[in-house]
């Protein structure tokens, strides 16, 4: 059965009024009065049963881009047939004004399938591009971001206004804001990605069997990567550029608070790449247009098209994605990072490592959340480090042994008794849990039980204890006499970072370009057959 078509009028500047038309026995709803904004978002449209795709002119092109207004001179409209997933080839009505068209019966799942299909097709085309072609596109994207800074800031201003109206915190609004410096930073990041070695086509293993069959293990793109993230619109450029350089098509789903900014950045990147390289596949970088949360669930059920999902954001977002996804998810839930100060530590070094790990940037995932101190040095070391932390306004959540030491020696310390929940906590703030332990083994046991397998450090002069800590602590990154703040793709010399993984299968730790590839085996023979 053919679906009902409903047309929604859009006020046109040339007429100065809303365009109205009746057809098929159905009056077009008058949702838009003069000088009023478009009142319906994608979810509201869907709830009303009017959610779907556009048909432009007589080409019957479906585009999963609901919500955009195309200023054209002519619309040619055809019926959508859900049973055949196609448009009837007969025009039954023509509009000569700007009109939004929605096709009833095209579901949110249909939208996501279309998006994923396009990405899969684009990934095949990306595999054909040379390193020089990819780098040229990245440079063009960087130049275009700088050249279109004003239009990007205009779109960002819409998000900022909506965010302020909805009550976003000053910190969240700061993460959302795009200014000239941040746009320049995005462009700089694209140029840095262009300068990195191409991770595709690396020979990872090369062997020749006794029968003369030559085997090579060669790095290849993963395929279609979905990136789900919050707030910061610069992630749009960062993630898209890294996926593109590694030969992957990207579907980007940012937070609703940054929808205009994300779309503007993606449009600029796509247009500039297409202009520089006509063979650039336009669906290589796609932004999910709807803010409907159900889109994530639908998209991550499409295992035949989507190869990987990488969520970036808070623990709540990441857990929600991991729990609903049917495609593989690379993730880290949180960063409960530790520093253990051994009985043979250089205490001055330990103080600097702790201050750097807690105070420099407390709101990042590689900041330390728990300090463990060997009981052999706790009576002298704890008062010294507590005084310095107190000067930096750090609140200490302490165990009973620490309380006895600090309560008598540092009267101005901000002390609270630690609860069981504190040992699991990622504060992302100027708060530090403190515990006295009986040696390296107890420190390791504490970390493996309460930690998040992110980054942990031991400070000691004792090589044997250091090696025990490095071997037995079950974390993605472990340090000896160094700050956990180094767990970062840039600091590791990767040039850029797509995220951090605490998983054990696939990537682990900071993820750069190489971690966005998989591999295939290539066999080269001269007629070998198996006996």
C-alpha cells in the first residue's frame, strides 16, 4: 500500500507568506505562521507519523537529511511505496515554491539503514584512494575550516543560545563554544593528521612456507566506524579526519546540544574534499541529523553495515551504548587512576607526580583519583603531600590510618572519611581518595579490585618491586616513576588520538591511526595446492 504524503509549507521570502496547497483530498497543515520558527524537531515529526525523506525534482533521490530546507525553484513530488522501497515514477503534483516533503511510513530504522548503506558503499571507494589523495583532501579541509570560520561560528552561536536557554552549566557551554582559536586548532589537527604516515598497507608479517607459498599480513581499514560523542564539536573534525586517513567511512552522532555546529563542520569538510578530489565519496563522513536517541540503537543494530562503534563521553553514555550495541564497541568507562608511593620512593619525585596527576587537569580521564602510600613512610610522607594538596584546595577522602596521621599534623586539611564508594569513584574534580597499604602486593590488589584498568603508577627506587607492579597491575597503561597524565595519543607520539580503550581484545590504551585498522592475509603462490 502506498504511503500518504504530507507536505509542510515553508515561508518564502519572495512571497512574504506561507504557501498553501491542497492535494489528494488532504489539506496541507498550516504549522508555520509568518515570522515564526519551524516548530517541529525530528522526533516530533516522527511521533506525528510524518517522518521520512525528500524527493528532489524528478530524479527521485532519497536523502536521509530531514530538517534541511532547500531553496529551490521547483519541487516534483512522487509517492513513496513502502512495499518496494521505491518511488512511483509518476509525478502527481508539482510545487513551484520551497516546500518540505515528508513521507509517512519511512521509519527511523529506514533512515539509519540508508545512512549505513551509504557509509558502507563509501568505505569501498575510500579503499581506492592513495595516500597523496587522502592528504590533499585533509589539507583542503583544514583550509576550508579556516576560510569558513565565520559561518561555523554563526551555527555554533545557535547551539550556544539553545544551551544557555536549556540551562547548560558554564563548563558545558565552554566545551561547546567555538571561537577562532578553537577552529584554528581543528585546522592544525587536520594538517597534523595529513603529516602522519598512512596506517593502511603496512606489512605486519611476511613469511614464506616450505612449499614456496608467500604469506603477508597487511593492515587494512576497518570499514564503517560510528563515533558517538558529547558536547565538544571539535571532535567532529578530529574523529572524521582520523577515520578518513585510515580509510574508514565515519558516521558521527554528536550531542543534541552541538547539532548545528557538528553539521556545519561536516558540511565544510565534505565540500572542500569534493572540490579538491572529485572522486571523493560524499558519504565518507556523515552526521546523524536526528537528535532522537533511538537512532543510536537502530544504527548499532546494523551489523551487516557497521563494523565498529567508539563512544566518547561520560560513563553513562558509554555504558548505554555498550549495552544496546550489536556491533563491537571499543571503550573505557572511566578513569580511576592510582599512584602508589612505595617505601623506597624518592619522596620529592612522588610529590611532583601526585600534584601533576591530580591538580594540573582534574577533569580528564588520566588524572589520578586515589593515592596509595606504603605504611613504612606514611607518617612522614602523608603530612608533606597533604599540605601541598591542601594549598591547591584538594579535598582528601581518607581511610582510618590516614586520618590518624593527618588529623593531628595538618589541621587545615580538608579531610573526610572515605567510604567504600570512594575507592571506586572517578571524581573529575579536586578530590583525592587516600589509603595506607602494607607493601606493593596490597597496592596491586587494591588497584586490580577498585581500579578501572586505565592508568596506574608506582614511585620507587626498588627495581624488583617496580617490575612486580608493572607485571601484575592489570591496566591498559602502567608507569614507573612517571605521571599517569601521559596516557594520551599525542604524548605517546601517535600524533593524534581517537580515544582510549581499556578493553583487552583489539586496541588497548591510547588509540591512534594504527588502532583504526585491521588486517588481512595475502597469499601469493605459483600453483600450490594442499596435499
